[in-house]
C-alpha cells in the first residue's frame, strides 16, 4: 500500500544530470569529452527507465556499461554515480551482498572529489539498504547524516524523498506518530517546491497512516487527493498505486467495490508497462477472485503474474506465486497442474535455498494435500513446515542474544573506562574542594562538591543501566531456554502423535478387517435369504401353474374327449363344450401372461401395475357395458412393490373384478387405489345383487383371495348383503425392495 521510495527513478535521474553538468568543471585529471559524458549520462538515464518498468537485469547492463565507459575515459564522477546506480538496482533485486561495497566505492570517490551531493546520496542509499534489511536504527542514523551533509541545507526534491523514506521506515516499525511526523515534513517540502509528483506520493503514504489507525474515511480522502494530483500530472504509475490502495481500503466493506478499483489499478499498471506494478495488480486480482470463489479467474490472473516473473527472471517471485497457483489448481481438482506448480516452486526454493521459502513451500503443500483429503501426506508436509519454522525462530533468538551480548560487553568495557575516569575526576575535585576550603572560598568548595555528587550519580546511573542490560540478557537467555524446551516438548508431542497415528492406523486396519468379516457374513446371510426367497418364488409359481393352469388343462382335456365322443351324436352339446374349451384356453393364456408379467423387474412401479389393472377392467367389465369409475392417487404411482406382493395384489384385484363381472349382475363398479398412513388401500365396490356373507362363508375364489392377502401381509374385508352390492377392501404396507 505504501509508495516505495524506489518509484522516483526518473526524477532522481534528472536531478543527477543537473549535478553532473554543474560539476563537469571539477579540477580532476580527465580524458573524457563532452560527448563521452553525455553518452554516460544517457546510459544512466536508460538504466533508470528500465528499472522503472521492472526490467532490472537490463537496467543493470546499462549501469555497468556506464561504469566501464567512465573508467575507460577516466571520468571519476561518472564512475561514482554509476556505482550508486548499481547499488540502487541491487537493492530492488533484494540482492544486498555487494551493495555496501558499491556504496563504499562511491563514498570514496565523493570524498576525493569533495562532492557533498554525491556523498549525501551515497549515505542516503546506504540507509535505504539498511532499511530493506530491517536494520532500522542504522538506517535512521544514515538518513539523518544524509540530511545534514547536503539535503537539509540545499532544499530539493531529494529532501522530501529522504523525509518520505524516514516516514516509511517508522511505518514498518508500527510507530505511526513518527511516520506521520516525517510524512508531513515531506509534504511541506514538496508544497514549498511545488513538486506535485512528490506531494502526491507523500499524500498517498499519509493515507496508509490513517488506514493503519482504522480511520477509513481519512484514508480514502487522502487517497482521492493523491489520485486528483496524479491525474493532473498524468502519473499513470502513481494512479495504479492509488487505485490499488482504494481497492485495499474497500476489501473488507465491499468486495465488489474492491474489485472495481483493482481493475482500474490493473488497467493503469498495464498501461505503464511497469512490470512490478503489473505483477502487484494481477496478484491482488487473483486474491479478490479467490475471495469470491471464482477460482478459475483467480488462476488466470496469477498465471499472468507468473509469466512476467519468468520474463524478469524473478525466482523469488516465482517461488511464491507458483505455490499459490498450485493451491488454486488443487481447488479446481486439476491435480496434474497443481503438482507441476508445486514442483516448480520446489525448484525455485532449492535454487535460492532460503529457509523462509522452504517453510512456506511445505505449508502450502500440506494445505494442498489436506484439501485433497490426503491426510497422511498432509501430516508429513506440515511436520517439515514446523521444522523450518522452529529453525527460523531459533536462529532469530540466537541472533538477538548475540546482539545483546555484544552490546552488554561493549558497554561494560565503556563503563569500566568511564568509571576510572570518573574516579580520577572525583579525586581531582576532592583536592580542589580541599584547597577552596583552606582558602575560605565556601562557594567554590560547594560547587566542587556539586560536581562530585553529579559524577557519583552519573556512575550510579551507569551501573543501573548496566544491571538492566544484564537482566535483559539473562531474561532473553531464559526465554531462549524456554523456547528450546518448548521445541523439545513439541518434538516429543510430534513423536507421540506419530505413535498415536500408527496405533490409529493399525486399529483402523483391524476394524476394517472386522467390518470385512461381518460384511462377508452379512452377504452370505443375504445370499441364503435370497436363495430362500427364490425357492419360495419358484414354489409359488409352481403352485400357480398347478392350481390354475394344471386344473384348467385337465378340464380342457376332459372336455375335448367328451366333445369328441358327442361330435356326431349331439352337435349342439359339442358346440357348447368347444365354447367352454375356448374360454378356458383364454383363461390359461391370461394366467400365463399374469405370471410372466408379475416376475418381470420392469413392473415394480405401481404405475405399471395400474396400467395392467386398467387393461383387465376394460377387457372384463367395460366389454359387458358395466360403468367403471377408476380412481387412483397420483402420488403413489412412483411407489414400488416387490414381485411377491405385486403378484398377490394383482390376483386379489383380478378375482374381485372377475366376481363382479360374472356373478354380481352389476351395472356399475367403483375402483379406488389410495395411500392411507403409508399403507396402500384398494377398494372395489359394485351395485350388484350381493350375497349373504353369513350363509356363504367361502368359495374357491374367496378362499384364494384370503390366502393371498395373508401371504402379502394384508388385511382383506369383504362386505355384502342381498340386493345391496358388494365391497372388497384390501389394505397393506408395501415391502421395501
């Protein structure tokens, strides 16, 4: 969110050119011409332009070329500024190994040339380097020194830039009051110089102060002021930063507004061609898309960011961004791409060999495996994550102790020297006091006594300070021991968890084996049950074939023989017998059709049952001009019946309808099939002649209906009276398939 000081390269270059030209007459042995110096300045300007777009490798090549030409033509001032430019680029590349050596060479040249501007600039850049390495006390001293050497005496945009950096540094440390103080000083300088670009930068940074304070209204007000200034001067890069800040401010309140402003920021970043800003824009859009669960779009944005990092050769950025891409691919179930990105992140982390990268890599890999449900690999990766995390914590602790130890020992030596000096001074003052007393000068004697008391108090304060430092050192060492014990406990806990995990795995395997045995027994029992059911089904089919079809075929056989014997003697009787044979043959055909229909699995649904019932009603009742009312509850049509219930249910229905058609002499039949309290209820009533249920307790048809009702677990009620019709009600609970 903060506007980093390194974004002012073009402005710095213009200042440098002015200094170069004004200092061209220095009394130093030189062999270069004006054309040579112009060429060198042009190369340094090109280095600045490339650095602004994020092409740091190209910028470094221009700076190195300027350095070679400066040395070739013995242009000492050009060599000094080229060294500073190289140091500046190295800081941006987060490669601080050679920065100090370059700045020291530039400092040596500035001292030789007696160039206070170059010396102040070198001091300032060294402060920047310290700041980026989180060595803030050293950075503060160097910034203040740069101001005293030149920038505070000669007010310029560089003065505002140093003030801005001071504010930025205090912001890193969370000291918001100091951050605001220095940023306001920067704004006053820029206002005095009418430097609108610098003022916009400082104003934008003030917005970050209010954002940190939780004052979103002021943060937005300052940001919009910065946007207005940047639009006025056409600062596209600055607009990308400001709209990115607005997106951040809106992220918690309105994700839609946040996306809108980030899209504007990304548009400006793309327009500038500054690759670093384009990367920031794509990264932020990826995060916002992920927050809205738009994983595919989030992945596309981070892919764009990865492409630029590859173009720039930014291995550090690639190590971070490929990890994020891997997690997004995992969420999208693209395991192949996820593993490829994780492998790439691993390779970059291995190349850089940075413990922080290794920690983050294993943390991301653990998250990936966890999201995939692979808890075993997730456990292995999270264990590595904590190993690196603990290692980093331990290193930081050891460094803190070493610094405290050094500070303590140094101040202890300094105190010993000061103590000796103070003792000598006290002795000297005691002598002078005695002389004053002898001379009768009480005022002088009192003054000497006051000085003695002051020295004693100063020694006591030094001893107290040293004691406090010793206590702080002992406290830090105790904390370190506590952390080491905590780490040891954590390691023991990890081992215990591993043992518990192994026990859990063994227990799970045993449990699975037990479940497998129980399941096999269940399957065997189920198979035996199915065999019994199959055997019962075969017996039922055999019974039906024997009872219905067998008896009918026997009757047909007898009637055929009788008709054959009477064929010549009694034609009318023979015709009646043949008609009976035809009727019984149709009955056999219908019975066979019913058996085949009942055992087909496709007819499980009641909808198919109702269709067959309607067909039978049409064939049996409607063909005899009997009015039929057929009422079916539509909600039951999707219910299913097993084969046994289906067969018995249909045969009970068929017998009841057949009785109404043959014996009732009815003119109207009503059939209702409904659901009552999860039970199926079939009701068949007619307006026929009825019968006396007390005289006729059963017939073959009625007996068969009762047997089939019992077989299917149903209740069957038959109500009838002479000349009052007949009503049959069958009710049962369908058995689950």
